[in-house]
C-alpha cells in the first residue's frame, strides 16, 4: 500500500537520493550537483506550492512530486508546473499514479485548473506514462537543450483539473 503525505525536512535526504539517482541526461536538462542540495531542499520545502512524498508499506519514501506556481503574475497562479520522480525499485507499482492523483486532489481544493509536466523527448518511459494517464500533449519544443553533445527536444504534457 502506498501512502502520500506532505514532504518534511527529514524526507529530503531520500528525495535528493531519488532525484540524483534516477535522473541522467536523458531525463533532465540539469543534473543536480552535490553542492546544490541545500538549494534543492529549500526550494521543495519553502518555495514550492506543494511537495508530496509517497511511502511504501515500510514507511520508506519511494517517490515525490513537487509543484510550483507557473509564474509571478496573478493570472498564472492557477497553474502548477510539476516535477515527479520515483525510485527505480518502486517504478511500475502505482507510485507515480498515486502521487499525481494526490496532486490533482490538492489542486482542485486550491482552484488550480492545470498541472503541467515538461519532459525530455529521450525520456520515453515518462512520455509513455503521461500518455497512459491521458495527459494532453500541449507543446513540442524543438532543440530546447544541448545535452551530451546533441540537441534534445522537450514536450509539455498537462492535466486539467476541475471544470
């Protein structure tokens, strides 16, 4: 059974391990460096609109999702941009789906109408997951990032919440 709760400072070392252990140049345009931990932790705990963790039956954190307001203007406050990561051991066990459902519920209570996910074209597993969940592909940004000596495209997928 997967439980979802708000992230705490005590969760951050495991969240950091998931982020740095699962992400590579095929999944993120910015590989986190060890000296970025404090900023990462501050961002998730204090700047994000919401950061949730998923815990397995042993109460171990096995995934997280964080959402930020899309921009600084009042007209952008009802859209979140989300980041999602699930530990390799927990992938395929419903962790990502459960996190996204929890974020949709939270978004609806805060009058957020859209949750966006940006994903590199090379991250075919995430793209397949977003499509499987019925997300709408809204954008295809060609040559968005220069990674590993080549251009990488990026897609934007969205979930629409409420009416």
